[in-house]
């Protein structure tokens, strides 16, 4: 009997295409917020960001469901997440949707994203996995909702008065959850570094 032929995961499968689309949404999001005037730019950027947030969940779900998980997908998925979140935060600070003391919430979120990336790389070299907790998933959900609301900005306020203020509150909630969940990665990283 012949040995089983190893299956090869292709770079072009549906979950990976969704991840590529999320990466491609980054310059489109920035262009909408920089170059499209008025409410139209805000709403284009809002729908791009919402689409990216949905594909963040959908690509992982489809990869498991269709058995199309791949090393490439596992590498690109967190990169795509950090690019879209980082670009959104930078643009919202640039146009002063996030300003004053709330810039600290943005700094906390961005710092955690960089810290976790570095720690994941370090821990991966040691074959240590830190599993994503339910609280970390809630943090991501709150963060995505906050950023989507803030991207809509004044255009959103014209439909639901005061919604931008809700976005700022959610940004702070996400920042607190970010500190809490980031501690798990930091604790695992420090413990392993001290053991080495």
C-alpha cells in the first residue's frame, strides 16, 4: 500500500485571501480618512474597517471549518490585525478624533500590540504557547467596536448624537482590558527568560 500523499496548503485559499484583503484594506482606510472629504470619507473608512474586523473572525473560522489552516495564515493573521488597528489609531489621533488624555488609551493599545508580537516571537522560539483567553477575545471585540465608532466620528454623531463619546469610553475599556490581558504574555515571557 502506498504511503499517504502529504497535503499541501496553498497560499491561495479562502481564509488566506480574506487575510490578504484585510492587509489591502489598510492603505484604503488611510486614503479614505486622508483624502475623501466630509461624511463620505468617514463612512467609506467605517465600512472598510467593519469589513476587516469581520474577516478577522471569519478567516480563522473558515480555516478551521474547511481544514485550510496554514503556517502562512497563522503568520499573516496577527500581522493583518495589528496593521489595521495601528493604522486606524494613528489616523484617529492625526485627525484629533482621539486627542487629549485619550491619546494615552491609544498608546496603551499600540504598545500592547508591539509587546505581544515580540513576546509571541520569543516564546515561539522556546516552543511555548500562550493561549488566547476569553477575556482577550472580549478585549478585541471592544477595541474593534470602539475604533469603528470613532472612525464614523462626526458622521456617526449626526445619526446617533453623542456616539463618538461612547467610542472614547469603549476605547478606555479596551485599554484597561489590554493591560490586563497583556500581563499574561508578559508574565509567561519573563518566567521563560528567567529560566533560560
